[in-house]
C-alpha cells in the first residue's frame, strides 16, 4: 500500500506501428500518465514500448492492469493483463490522553 508499481508493454514487429492503450481496474488511463515510444525494428516494421506507473492505495485489495496493443489498419487488438493482489497489515494506533 502506498507503493508505485511500474509496468511495461512491448509490441512485436508491426507494420504499420501499433498503439498501446492502458487500463487499470477497467478504466482507461490517459496518455499523459504513460511514456510511449515507437522505434523501427531491424527485422522490419516498428516496435512500440509503453511504461506506466500505478499507485496502490490503502483501499485496494486487487488491481487489474491491462495493456492493449492496437493495430487499427489490421483491425487487430492483443491484450495482456496482470492481476495484483494487495495484502497489507493493518496498523492500529491508540492515543491516550491524561
């Protein structure tokens, strides 16, 4: 809880280049929250890489992080998901005043 976890999504060679879309708990992340770059591949086509950081809040018990690699020209979407189970120790603080 309170940790920021980093995730990376990398596409295979694609022509035209694929785009990457992130989801956390079935909500689309804005492009401002991710770092994405596309480079040409020596094997032909392009490889797209994207990184995102996800904050684990005190109320989280499970988080689902998904990456969609989308090639609109080929009408193809590949999805990879990761389910994170959050286990946290409850700390109880008592304050006694006299």
